[in-house]
C-alpha cells in the first residue's frame, strides 16, 4: 500500500515455515526489509504439519533482531496454515491494524500503479501479466506500461478467475493486452498517452538488447571440452527461455549459483516465450547454448540452430537442466594430471646395436612397461624424458619386465646412457575436475 503523510510505504509479510525455521533466503529478506526501513509482520506457516515448532522459529528470528510482540518486542507474529486456512483471518487483521497505525492509505481516484507478480506467454491469449494494484484504480480499456511491455487492457480476471472491469488498490488481477511479457518485479503504470508508453517500452527493450554480450562463435555442450583446450575459455554462456516468468527466474537463479572460482556461468538473456530465431542468433554471436524450459523452438529456430551448430537443450524438470549445465561447466575445466610411478631399472652395462645404445638393466622396483613414459635420472638429476624405443628379455620383445629380472632397454632419440643411470617408468592419469 502507498503511504500519504508517512515515511513508510509498505509492510513486509515474512513467511517462515514452522517445520524448517529460518533459512538463508529468510535472512536475506530480513536484511532487505531493514535496509528499506519497512516494518515486518511474521507469518509462521505450516503449523499443521508434523514436526512444526513455531517457538523455534521465534527463537531463531530473535537472533535476527525480530522480537515477537508477546515477548515484549515490536514484531507481530501470527501462526497460520495455508493448507487449512487457520490463522489467515488473524494475519489479515494484523496487516490491517499495522496499516492503520502507520496511516498507510491509497488514492483510488488516481491512475493505477502496481507491481508485476508473475508473467507468462499463453499460447491462446498471448502475454499475460499478474499484477498487484498498489495505488489508483485499474480499468479495462486503460493503457498500461509494464517493463518492456505496453498495451491496452483487453480483459482482467481476479484471483478466482472471474472477469472484472476494475481493480482497486491492494487488488491482484491478471491482465491481457500487453505486447511483451514483462519481468516479475517490474513496475506497472496506467498511462494517458499510448504513444509515449510505446516509446518508453521500446527504449527499455533496446537497453535490454544492448546489455547482451556480443561475440563471434558457436558452441554446443558436446564441444565444450574441445573448445576449452583450444581457446582457454572458462566461461559458459546461456540463453534461457521458459513458459512462465517464475520458472525462468527460478532456473536463472539456480544456474547463477553454479558459478565458482574455476568456471563462471553467464546468463546473457532470460525471458518468457518460445525459442525464436533471435534467441539462436544471440547464441551464435555470444558463443552460448540455449536452454528451454517447457517451451519449444518456433519458426525456423531449429533449422537455424542446426545450421550454425548451436545447441538447444529442452527440459521440463529444473534439476535435469542444472545437472546438464553443471556437466558442461565441468567440461570447460582442464583435467587434473596425476603421475603414477610404475617401476625403476638400473643400467648395468651399455651395448651398441647398429649404432643404437642399448642398456642392459636390472629392474629394481615395480616393473618396466613398454607403453609407459620414462625419464633418465643421473646423480639424482633428470637428464632426459621420453619413451622406450624397445624393451627386450634376451632377444624377445616384451610388454613389461617385473622387479628382479634383467632386460634390455633402448630409448627413443637418446644414446648417451651411462652405467648406474636410473630409468624410471611412469604413466600419467587424467582426472576430471569437479566444480
């Protein structure tokens, strides 16, 4: 609600689950409310569930500076159950009481303003915005501006799905008529000048487009590991499209949390709607992959993506999308190389066979392996590294020679062998890094 003659413009209702208690997002919400100097009412939800402990919630919130009014503090706590409806009336009364004490009022006669709570692209109805009217009165036929969308309100429905012709302050409604799907949290305003509204919407849309990251390459999930080896890139760029703004935001927030010190995930665009040619072109220019949640490619988007080798991944479960993207990010990381010792052989005698130095050796540790890598150590100093040219037992070529046995070893491109040299055999294992 809007305030007249008061410094406070809103009341925050903080919903905390009685069976979970204070979570990190709860602390974040409290910090935002305190920074804005907005009074808080706490609704302790899910009191009907087994294991619910409202008193524990109170104790935890006291640690965050919210002292219940029945404990001598100034924060109103109400126990509620969204499932059974218990306590909802008391919560509404508490909100009403607090608004009266703070003298929060709204002017129903002025042009409407409010906030977009949710938005989606409906196949039959087009862009749909669910808004909360916070001031003024919104009517069917009004021109509205919401984020990068504008248009004439063609129809409104209330929270029960019934058609309404006007919405007073503090009324949630679903409106049709916008030309674009706005973002949740965007401001909604009724305007008298449709032309001006269109100019503002186009300006906002242009600024959003300019904020996108330009580049010049193509990439797919399967090619990421190969491309990192060539380019050294340690950033995965993603274009997200979804059916509902809430899903898009949830997916974007979850993906953003995958960013770490080793690999960064950049969401260059996230919006509601089908995957279009514009999304694919953006992915081409930005070396990005396209992630679709409950949406499909439209028009020539699929053929354009296939032609330019842009990966489009479609999902209906957020967890699956996150797992795939995480795997792609791990694919950007170079593997960890770990050396595994195999064996050591001591040079006892040097032979020359057709100009090639062959070392008569005794395997003193482990085993010498024909396919392994080797290094030559002289007086505790590595003087050469490479591969075995030949490994023989008597006159026969062998794959390996075990500890305690004699063998003949020649090294690829190295003939400066000496008695008492140590030839170490080893192999290098690659381990995939994890985020």
